[in-house]
């Protein structure tokens, strides 16, 4: 989760905007949206509800499952949605 007190890792800076990354290696989409110009038509909620995005997420999950070394690994979630989060 991305919360101020979690001190997310900053590994990218795009257009002067720091892009936070969580402990699972996921990038904060709100930061990416702001770095790309922050246009309303590109808001994260529009992206996440897109059918092609949903297909991509499922494909990433399946690929990760096929490539995992152990059946004991926790399910990989490429997207963690926090509505109204920090």
C-alpha cells in the first residue's frame, strides 16, 4: 500500500515528479498520471476500467503464475486499487 508513513521507494522521476514504488515493485499510477500531464481524459479510474487493461492485468497474473518457482507463493496482484488513498 502507498501511505505517507510507509515511505515508498522512489525509483523514477519523470518531468520533475517522483514516482513512488511499493514493496511489490508496483508504481503509483496517480504519480504517473500527474507526470504525464494530469489530463482528465487519462485519469487512472478510466484506465483501470478499460477492458483492454483488465485483459492485460489477467495476462500478467497468468504469466507470473506460470513463471513462479513454487506453488506456495502468494498470489501476485499486479494492481492494488486504493480508492481515496494517500
